[in-house]
C-alpha cells in the first residue's frame, strides 16, 4: 500500500467538503486537498501533519497558512485566523503544503479515525 493509499484511507471520504488524498503536482508528495470551510471557500493543499504550538509558530514564520482540521466522517479544514489561534480544542492544526518544507515540531493526531472505522486509534497516522 502506498503512502497516498494510506492517507486516503486515513482521511475517509464522506461529504463534498471532505479532504481528498492527492499527489502534489510539483513534488509528488502525498497531501490533502479540499475546500477551506471559510465563508468564501477556497481550494487548499495541506500537509496532514499535526503541529504543536511551536510547530504552528514555525510554520507562520515561514509564511505558511495553518488550518484547523477536524473529522466529521471525512476530514475538513478551516483557516486559522489570528483570533482562532488562541485555542486548539480537540482538533489538529495542519500547515499549508509547501514543496520541500519539513515540519520539525509535530504531535500525535487528535482526529484519528475511530475503531468503528476499522482503525486502531493508537496506530500512528500514515504521515
Ligand atoms: Zn509539493
């Protein structure tokens, strides 16, 4: 099973706004693509890598957008604006994809699929 197939299974695929596992057209990395759930939605490519607060700070310094990711069947993302960065709740924070950018400060995903989906919630995410 390839990294793209593992990401596809991990993301799930229910709903039009759910993220889809795709390859980046430039670097061919397995990334997630979908609509940001903003009022004026726009198509985003994100690295499905849960960041720590330090990791989010590092991503912002690098000029990357960050997104709140949550699971409602599939996974959806919402742009983290300045006032939304003050709380993390039970969601992941994923960075915008930039070819070749490596994220040092990551953590365990809080939105892993449930055991009802046939997944081991303690298994590491496929990224
Ligand atoms: Zn890329």
